C-alpha cells in the first residue's frame, strides 16, 4: 500500500477546520481559568502581606518613621527663612532615598528593579536594596501607599512618595501644603535606560505647593533631589518658585494639572505648562 501524503494532509486539514473553533474555545477557557487561579492566589498572598505588615507597621515602621520625621522637625523648627527650611526638609528626605529613575539614570544601576511581592496583584514591591514600596493597584488600594511614616521608614519610591512625605513634614513644620499631579502624554524628559519604556500613553508626575505669604509656590522634591544628590538641575527655574515659573515638562507633554485631594484642574496656574 502506497502512502498518499497529499491525501493524509487533506484529511488533517479537514479535521483542523472542523474542530479549530472548539480548540480555540478550549484554549481560551484554559487561559481564563489559569489567570483566575493566579489572581486568586495573588489576592490571598496579598492579604497575608497585609496582615504581616499590619503587625510590622505598629511595632516598627510607624514608630521609627515618626521618629525620623520628628528629628527633621526638631532640626528645622528654628529656621526662619522659608526656602532654607524647605530645602533642609528636602535634604533630609532625598539624602538616602531610593528613586527608580535616579538609580537607573544617574547611578547607572541598570540592574535596579521594583519587583512585586504579590504578583499579579502588585500592591507591594521590593527594590534591589530590599526596601518595600506600598502601592495602589488595579486590584485594590493599599492603606500604606503614600503613608508618610511608611515612606520615612523605607525611603523608596518615586515622585509620588517624595511629594507625600515632603508635604506632610512641611505641613507639620508650619507650612500649608497641597499635592499636585500632572498627567503626561509623552516621554518623561529624564535619563531612561534600556528596560525603561518611553511612555506614549499617559504617565504622571507629582510635586508640592506651599503657601508663601498667601500665594501658592511650587516645591518639586524630585527636582530638588536630582540637584542635591547628582548636581542635575532639570528645571530651568529651580525646584522652588512661583507656579507661573514651573517648567519641568514641555507643554506638549502635559495633559492636565490637578490637585490630588480634590481632583480640581489648576492648569491655568501653570502658564508655562499650558498651550492656551
């Protein structure tokens, strides 16, 4: 009997055409089930991390974080000059702060990463130095995210953590403060290396406004930290000035400028970020 390859191949194709929809449905269902199992396992572990950090927060993170905050409050209490006081707070905050872009950009630490402890839930990350970052994710908020005591204890994160800690300490040292966010539409103009994507979609940045003589001035802790730690001045008009002089992001990159607490759009107070 002679084997007819073309005939057998035709039979295989016929079987494939007959069952391909069923195969696709089976594979899709399998993927969904696997994803569901992974998410449920991640949520369970994330809850266990909540329980663990709840104990650690009460016993160590909060007391030591508050102790560090109190130390800088004591240090600046007799400084009368507003900018010197704010700069001193900025020095304290950024001196040993581990910031993602600083590590990979300025320190050339290309191995630095934030790795999720509870993937794929991603509410807790540890960095390459062993510090823990609490994060609000798509799967739920984290009560320790942007918590000043947590940030003062671990000293890791990005512009958001810098803004929340700076605002808290400045407020407790006598300033009225509020946190500002910006939605960015195009690549962030700071050193980004190999595995850091250039964002084509919306990104974000955060800084602080401080009430100086009944006028809101910006203080950008991220900009300050880059200058204080690396001698890089990424903003033409510095890290502390009237809001009308804020220039770090080009107009083409900025979508919206808003108050974090109320979501109020205040882009009109930043004319150099507006194309109107």
